[in-house]
């Protein structure tokens, strides 16, 4: 009986434990169960705006200005207006380069602009005989220009063939002479043993330096290449005459130019081998064969001949291409003047007027570009200061990027550091905006005045210094202050833009998402420039169209196990309840 009572008590206790576990689990599930929320989408409209692309960098305010004054172009110095130590104001002309061609370009652009203005004025008026005559004269001048260019091209082909013919007066001598110099035996170089000259030079130098074999192999290779090119070239030359078609003559000129280059390389390789032989013997205080110096002199004469051929043939190739370009330009002008004359006789219509206005705008831009180019020939002081270290004088040749003088001023400037990717987008004269950590709300504009062409390497990263001057001075700005500069590299006015978060990439294709019946739909787009926040949409969207910028995903239902007073105790665990503990079953 006692046994059965004990067994009954254990079963009752087991039932209580199971009930407690099930009840506690249910309460925990109810407490921790999270309902699934629906997916939400944040949208924004596509807008039309001005997209400003900039490159940002950080740096410090420098205590004094010191920059090298460099021209933007290369040319001959025509005037120097300052002297060492002279104090000058911002905008003072430091020097000017010879701008004859740039002045001519400005004059031509001004003439073209005046012509465009006159054309527009005449277009909106009934055509008169004078306008028709002028248009006919313009067409005739264009046709004359084409005829002149065609005549020049014919002369260029004839001159090119003459250059080829002159080349083949010397090429055989160079080729045969190089062969005899290398691949014959001379008793003064061991000819009694039937040893080729090239082998003598190589074996003699090899006693002191193993690289002699490499020099010989290179000479053999270059000579065989030259011989092959020469034989093919000479065969083609023999079957070509001045009366051959232009394409054949032009191909022959290019072929002869290439052959001359290959032969020049062969001559250079032979020179290197013999000079290597001379150097090695001199290092050992031995006397090289006197014939070696004779061979060196001969090779120098071959070099002079091949260089002369290359210069003449390259000039012929360039002249032919320039004349072709002139013909193409004349044909375009003829087409333009022909159409203009036809429209003038037919009378103006709105499209003609629009075209004339566009032409006028293009000519205005061309004049602005020409004037900007002309201004590059003048070196100006970007700020107040003193000119020192003037290195150029009248008559000197100045190159772009080379300092002509140094300007030291009292105003402050900013120097920032950019990586090699960003600095490639920076040019002198670009606008910039500076902000300062120490002066809240202050923003000052400026422009780039110097980009250091020499980078510095730190921990494998290359950076370049860029200097920016302020457009205005502020007494609150102190040397050593930290500054962030944003340099404007591109401005896209009146373009469609979308937030960067909306533009996605898949498989190299760009797309955005729009809501259609409550669900997202992908739309392919073509993009242009972008900055940190917006991307230009070149095609695929329209202004005002709503696109998805953010997707708030639905939260998945979950059950968490709490810790503390409501923890579930494992059944049969080490420290928990055990069913059938002790010796029970």
C-alpha cells in the first residue's frame, strides 16, 4: 500500500510540473510574439535642378601666401613688367607671352561673330540682292579653299613620294653598310680566323661581362627585323610610281617611315654592342681595336641619315593629313554656305531664324573661348604681394607649368590635400567654397591657384597639395585653422536629378523603382554626373515622377526567451527538476 501511495504522489507531482511548464510557455509566447508590420515605401519626386559636382578635401590656413607664377601656355616671353622685390596689387600684369596666333584667333572669332550677326539681321528681313551676292561669294570662297586644299594635297603626295625616293638613296647604303660592318670578317678584328665582326665584339666583351651575349642577340634580332622590313619596303617601292593612286603612295610613305625607324633601331643596337666592347676593355685598362672607333663613327653617320629620313617622311605624312583635314573643313563650309544660300533665296522661316540664333550663340561662345585662350598668354598676380625670384626675361621660351617668378603676399590662403583620383579633376582657376571648424556658419569662396604636380606618399597613399586663395578676407580666419574646401569641377544646369539612394545597379545596368498598384516596379535609366546626394538622370524618367528612395522592410515575427525571474527551467537538466529522481523509475 505504501508503495502505491508513493507512486500516486509522484504522478500527481508530475502532472503539476507539466501543467506549470505549459502555462508558463504560453504566457511567454503571448508576451514576446511580435505581429508582422506591412512593408512601407518612402518616395520622392524627380526634380529639375542645377547639379553641382565638387571634390572635397581638408587642410589648413597658411600664414602667408607664396605661389609660383606660371603661364597657362607655352611660348616666347614678349614682355616682363615687374622687377625683383616690387610690391604689386592683385591683377597686376607680371609678363606676357607672344600671342600672335591667339590674337589672330580672337580676330577671326570676332569676324565670324559679326558675320553671324549680319546673317541673322538679313535673315529676318526680306532677302536683297546684296545678301544673295554675299552668300554666293562666301560659297565661292569655300569652293576656292577646297580647290586650293586639293592642289596642296596633290603636291603633298608628290613631295611625299620624293621623300621616299630620297630615302631609298640612303637606305640601301645603310642596310648594306650595317651588314658589312657586322657580318664580315676584318683581319684587324680576327678576320684571319673567319670570325664575323659581331662575334669578335661579343666574345671579346664576354670575357669581362656576360651581358655581351645579350647585346649580340639584340643586335642580331634588330638587324634581321630591319632586313625583312627593308626588303619588303624596297619591293613595294619598285612597283610604285608618282602616278600610282594616292592610297598606295600614302601607304608607301608610312611603310618607308616605319622601315626607317626599324633600321634606326638596328643601327642603335650595333652601336650599343661596339660601345659595350670599348667600355669593357677600357675598364680593364686594355686598348680596344682602333677599328672599333671607325665603326662607331660609321654608325653615327647612319644614325644621322636615318634621323633625316624620319624627319622628312614624318613631315610628308603630317602635311598630307593636314591637307585632308583642310579639304574636309572646306567641304563642310561649302555645304553650310550652299544651304544658307538656298534658304536665303527661299526666304526665312522660324526654324531658319532659330538656326541663325544658335549659330550666333556658337560664334559668341567661340569668341569667348578665343579671348579666354588669349588671356592665358598673360600672367597676372592673383593677390597683393611682392614679386621675387624672376627667372624669365624677354626672348626666353616659357613653358606651361614652369615658374616665371614667385609672388609672396600677406593674405592668407588654404592648402588642402587630395588623392590621386580627385586631383586629376582639378584645374587652376576653378571655384571653391571653404568652411571652417572653428568659425561656425562662415563660408568663403575662392579659386584654385596652384596644383602641385609632385605627390607625396604616406602609407602607400599618394596625395597632392592644392592651394586656394580667398575671394575676400575675414579677420576671424587665423593661420593654422582647419578648413574643408569643396572645389567645383562640373555644373550641370537645368537637368533631371534623383536622390542617390533611389538609383540602384544590377548587372552593370542602372535602375530606379516606382510604385505600381502598391508594389515596386523597376525602371531602367541612363545616368550622367553625380555628387554626394544627387544623380543626373539622362533618360528614363520625367520631371515630377515619384520614385522609391527607401524601403522599410516588414519586421519578422519572433519569440524571444527572457532571462531573470520568468526563465524556463529545462526538464531533466542538471540543476532543474528531474522526473523520477533518486532511484525511482
